[in-house]
């Protein structure tokens, strides 16, 4: 037959042994139910236990926990948090807390907790002010002051005569051994001596320099003498011309060298050279060189105004205002 659960047996009994409203209950139905019931039942002589952990009869949960030495509510494993909470809940466990761990980390290795009898001769509750007095240290004193701190502290004091940057610059501008003694007079002048008065007293012109350049001296002589005739003994400047050219005042006393292979003309306009000035002409190329008088200018001899071929030379001399004489190898 078949072993069945309590629920299956209840269903089978309700089906096979129902009220006799639909027909008779057969002996076979009764046998089936009884047989399945026998197969599913627990028989004391075959299946029951004699005792549990030495207990017999009706075994209670509390008695069983006592017999197997298990507390009420015990589990197979406790978590670390459960173990920690259970341990720290006990009295006198000296649990090592986070605060105590932090405190220990802040204590140096080998720190000495032995009390001292006195500090610098002081006993009892030693205050910071009292300790500073005992060891002769000012409030706020540091181990070392920077140069900037020392400088600021020093210069903040009265009557220190701190040597400032401006005073240092001023001293650097004074010559060694400079005499600060006042003078009674300067070149016979007393009181407030002006620059103009001093120049007059020592006979020096305004703007005079210790030395003049050669160009400054030459320009001064030109102005003073009214011409450049004094320059005749100097080295002559050679100025090449490769095309027609108009004479300039700056050409005075130069040598104009005409170098073209074709004809070239030199034009002389009014007011170009001063009386006594001249310009030298040289036909260096194969091109003929002619001299042409501009408006208001006279060049003598008027019939012949040109150089006489290659390598011919002549001099154009200003003999009067706008009047010139061409002398040399002319044609």
C-alpha cells in the first residue's frame, strides 16, 4: 500500500468513507483506508525513540537545551558586530574604545607620566605667566626671529636712526671725502649765486662745453669768416656724377668727377656759391661735359663753356655774386 501524509489521509477518508448518499461503502474501501493508515502511522515497537539526550517521556524544549548545554536563542554563528556588542556590554571588560585608541596615538613612545616636584622652583599649579617669569622669557617669544622681523622691530623703536633705502642711495651719490664746509664766496660772488651770474664771473658762455668736435670748430669758423676759403689746404672731396647735375652750395671746394660715356651737363643756378668759393671739374668718362648758366648767372668766357675731352680738368671760380670764371682745359 502507500504511506501518506496527514492531509492526504484526510482527503482519502473523505472520499472513500463519505456519507452513504451516493451508494454503499464497500469493504474494499475500508481496507484501503485502513491499510494506508497503517503504513503511514508511527509504531512504538518499530519507529519510536526510547529517549532523547537521556530524557524520556514528554521532553520539553527547556529540558532539551539543558541536556545538550545550549542557551535559549543560540545560533550556529555570531557576527563580529554581535560578538563586539556582547563583549563590550559586559562589566569590567576594559574594551579598547576608538577615543582611547586616538588618545594612545597622541602619546609619544616612552612618555614619562612621573610627576615632577617643581618647575623652575615653582610648585603646585604652575601658570604660564608664572613660568615665563621664572625662566625670564617674554610672552609670545619665539625660538628665532627672521631678519625681516628683527628689522621691523628695530625700526619701530624711537631714536634708532635706522639707515633707510633713500639715505643709502643718497650716501652712494656723495663722493668720498666730500667737503660740506660752506664757502664765503664764489668767483667774488656771495649770497644766492645764479648760473648766469657765475658764467659772467668766470667768463664762460651759456652752453659752453669742455671740448668742441672738429666739425663744430669748422662750422664756427665758416660762420665767423663768412666763407670756406680757409679750408683750401684740406683734403679735397671727390664726388662722382654719372648724369646731368645741378650745382649745390655743399659742392664748394669739391672735385666733381663726371663718369658717363654720354654727354653730361652741369647747371649753375643763382645764389649757389659765395664769392671766393670754387668747384673743380673733371671729365673722367668719354661723354662731353658742358657747363650751363642758369637764370641770372654769368659764366666767363661766355663763348666756351665745356671741358676739352676725356681727362680734361677745369675750375669754376665764383668771382662776384652769381659771376663765375671757368679756367682750365676747356673747349
